[in-house]
C-alpha cells in the first residue's frame, strides 16, 4: 500500500512524565526483564499519535465507501524547540533507534489535573526514519523519534507497575487506560511479581 493511499486523521498529543521501552527477544516476545524506564518529571516530553486509514478500494453501487480499514498509526515523541535539557532526550531517542525493521514496545504515563495517570501502550512500535515522517508537530515543537504502530499478533498479559497486568487483545495497535498506580521509577524495572489480569474496565 502506497503512502498516497493512506488517509491521516488529526493528531492527538499527551505530555509524558514516564516512558518505558521494552525490546523484543529473538523469538519475537517482549523481553520485560530488559525494559528501561525514562522519567521526565521536570520537563515532560510529548507523545503524538495519528490514526490512519487505507483508502477504500471497494465501492457500492451508489459509489459510497463501504469501509475504511485501519492502517498502522503514526507514533512519535516530540519536544519543544527550546527544551531546557536536550541531553535528556538522547537516551530515549537512542532506545528507539534500533535496527530498521525491528520493533519495540512503548508505554507512556501522563497525569491529569486530578492526579490520575493516563496510560498508553504501543505494543509494536516499528521505527521509521524522521525524514519519512508525516507527523505534524505543534508550533515550536519537533519530532525526535518516529514510528508506526503495528498490531499485536496474539493476546497477552502486559505488566503494570503495581504487579498486576492489562489484558491486551489480539490486533491491538494502541491500548489506553486510566491508571491509579504510582508512576514507575526510572531505570530497569524491579523484579516482576506474578502477573494478575486486571479485569476492570479500562
């Protein structure tokens, strides 16, 4: 599918206080024991998402589109052009800059005015070059990591900082939840406890 056969919808952005990068092992499974968390408490970075659809190839007799199947979404990390601590962005950018064609998983945590944590999971972030991107940035911001959000190949239990787990279904491109547990600490995560599926509504 060519880029000109994909329709991009308006972007959404969220200011992130914590970002976790999880690599995939040689068997294609997320290697949670090698995940690294970055904190941006003083100067949040911005997570951007663009929902995209393929142009409909099938038309009804009235020539109205029957459906617009989802395409991999664009995902990105952005920062203000005058970000006060540019060196702090480098470790995150380097963690995303893996060999072309490989994927990582990306968790982000943001805070609402009421103090709740807004949680986002991109289970399959496939890195693409910055010069290939069509991610629009807000005024006076720039993209420093860019990718496409692929679909999960199977259902899985995704670990939360509190030792429980989110049930991530097959075919998930973006998982969203409101999380009341504390934000994860920076660095490698603590040894994981036995995961317990969280059956509460997201």
